[in-house]
C-alpha cells in the first residue's frame, strides 16, 4: 500500500468542517486509503494568516482558488476585497474561515481544495 507508506514521511494537514459534504467525502477517502493526517476543524482552529499565505503560495490561481465567493458570508461582506492589503485580507480570512472553500488538504508543498479523489491519489503517490 504505497499511499499509506508515503504519508508516514509527509505531514498532511486536513482543514475540515464536519457538516460539509465534501469534507466528509475527503475524510472517508483518506480513511479508506489508510492515510495519516492532522485534522483541523476549520472554524474552531482556523489557519493563521501566515498559514493562509503559505496556502495561497501553493495555488495556481491565487486567492480565487480558496475564496468561497458563492458563500452567503462572502455575499454579505461589507468590503471590497480588491481594496484590501494582503495582510488585511489574510487576517480577515483567518478570522472568518467561513469565507474559505473546503476541505483544504496540504502537505506543505502541494494543495488540494475541495474533494478530488484523483488529485488526492496523485498527491499521495
């Protein structure tokens, strides 16, 4: 089982929210494949501004890849994110993790946002 062997040398962090369907699917996939990971409740233990900066550096499309623009929380924002500094934006996302797409899975070098079993398999192989 190459997947389980690989993850024992790599620390995976899984930002999740228990009532999120995609999060539950990703968690089930990880369990089925014997993957070890550190689970972080996205709302109780959200990523810090520094962790979010590291996450954004791993994206292809920057903030668009992790920002949940379809969420009601985003639609109710009383600010234009284009007018915010990077620091202000990262602090807001850390304080308002409901604005993040989920789940977020990272090994510190690679990133998967949302449930994508083929991307998860590639990350762990």
